[in-house]
């Protein structure tokens, strides 16, 4: 095992490319850079490996004349990555190996570098993406009196995304993918009419409701496995990770060079998005109207969403809210509804009638989206494979000022608690950094 002296030290156990015909290539000595990407807005992990190839691997990936399989890269190769890092000098050196398995879907940016060598990018995605892409679902979920969407997701994951045989294959190489599913409210039944697996997942995310009727369900993969999580629950139950601090080069405070603090320093940062009142207004954050058409009862139901009356029901990262009142209904949503059918005497004997979402749910989701993803910052820290999207983190930024009353003070608008929405693990042979995109609401009060 490598000796760990600095934050970001890396020990790469394996970077292996497996050809469609079973050929195994160790490309650990040839890789220049490896990136592993997670996003709370994407269903699967992705990766890319930039390599300096003097062996011309494409010519060594054999085909089969008898089976009409051509040689070279065909998009059916597998990439196995294993690495470990140490970011805390006080921890034991026996750090668990992080294992990932990707399906190679593309070779890009291929360039000849002089005689006898070329460089290119190997792009991969979680193998489950290959399983789900060609598969269509035509079935009924929640037969009879219905079932919760969380139970439907459990069934879908086990049948189409991560079946037991695939989990067993992963476990044989030290990869244990977990599935975390938040509970949903209401008994439902649906006919899925020849939709893809990913389309069905998107449908369930849209239809899922929570007990408090403030849902924001998302499906994503992190380094531990798959997640069907309700964002308000994620924030409410989440524990704040370590505090990471950015010190300007001219900062002279006593806490800058504390021994062992390097792993908790922000190497660099970039502010991607800050509060935009106009964008929030147009996006329905403050006020909107829902018009629900009840075809069976031949009625129209109208409700107005007012942020000032509902903001206390939102679970936010910073706990703040916007003290802004808007008179007009800036956004109007039209949709069909069966809201109230479960308490209507006319439908009382119909066992298939289920509790439906309030017609304001869509408006609440729109408003919550604008508040949670209101401010976005990207930070780079020393490599840490434990960082996952959906986690909470505390970021502190000292202002770049060494004179005046606010000398060496923290930037109060930029600092605070954040939700991690994207993670990029950037690895080369000598160093390892983690780049995170984080968001928060504005704590204006």
C-alpha cells in the first residue's frame, strides 16, 4: 500500500478494461486521468478515462468471424475501477476499496501523438443503464385496491434495474450496491403502456406523494447504490458533514495552518448561480394558480398557491425564506384531477378509488425547486470518495479583505449549509481531488 503523507493521496488498485470477447487489459499504467461523475439529476453514474495508448488496444480487442462480431471497440466492453484514498491522517490506514463497474459506450477525442502512441477518452456509464435502455414495461402496478408507489419502485428495481443475479455478480468483485427507497403516501394503480424503464421511473417520481403533500421525489445513483428519495425528507434527516473552509492567499488568521486541517480546506471555488428574483418570479416560486378539471364530476377546481402562506412547510437547507408578496398569479397550471373522489359518496362503493394528490402539489414542487436550487457554488477539496450527492455540507468562505472592520471575516451571504447535487472524483496517478456542486436557499431573514 502507498504511504499517505498529504490530503489527496491516492492508491489505485485496479483500472481494467474487459473486451466483449473476454480479453482483459490492465490500463493502470496508461491512464492519464480518471473522472467519476454523480448527479442528483441523473439516474446513473458516469465516468471517463483519458489514456495514453502505446499498445493500440483497439487492435487487440478481437472479434469473431464465425459470430459476425467485428474487432475493435464496440461499446460492449466493461471498465472496472478500484481505488482507495486517505484524507484524515488520524484514521487507520486500512481504508476500504471503492469499486465501480461501468459499461463502455464511446471512445472520443482520439488523437495521434507522434509515432507509436495515441491519446483518447474512454466514456462509460453504470451497467444498469445498458439493462434498462432497451427494455419496455407493459404491465399493471397496484392491481385491485392498489399499492404505494414506493412498493412499485421496489418491484421495478428488483425486476429491471438491479436483479438478484446482477447483485450477486457485483458482490463477487467486492461491489455491494444498495437501494434506498423513501415511503410514499396513497394507494395507487397504474397501467404502464409500453414505456421504457427510465420513463416509468420518471413517471413514478412525478406521481409520488408524501404524507404531508409536499413531495419532491428524485431517482439517482451515488457511489453506494440507487436512491428513490423525497428531497424534503433527505434534507430533514440529513446530517451536516464536515465544515470546509476557503482561505484567501492573503488570509493571516491563526486557524489557516492548523496541523491536519488540509483535508478540510477548499482548494478553489466558483459561484455558478446566485439569487435571481426575476427567474424565481417567472418560475412560480412566489405565487401561482392550479386549475383542475374533474371529468367524472364535470367540475372545475381552482386553487391559488401563495408562498407566504406555505413557506413554513418547506424543509430548506438554510432554514430561511423570502419575505416577498406577489399579487398576480404569475403562473397558471392546467391539469385533470380526481382530487376528493375518495371522500365523495358517489364513489364510496368503488374499491379502486384512491386518495389523490392535492392540485396544488405541482405548484408546491415548482416553488420548492426554485428555493432549494436558488444559489449554486462549485468547490474543489482534497479527494474524498465518501462524498455523495444528496448529502449536506457546511462551507465557509473568508472574504478577500485584510483592512477595515470586516478584516478576516466570513462571507455571510456565500457561507452556510449546502446540499450536494453533483460530485466529480478526479484522479490521476499522483493526486486525487473531489469537485462538488452544491446548492442552498437564501437565508434572507
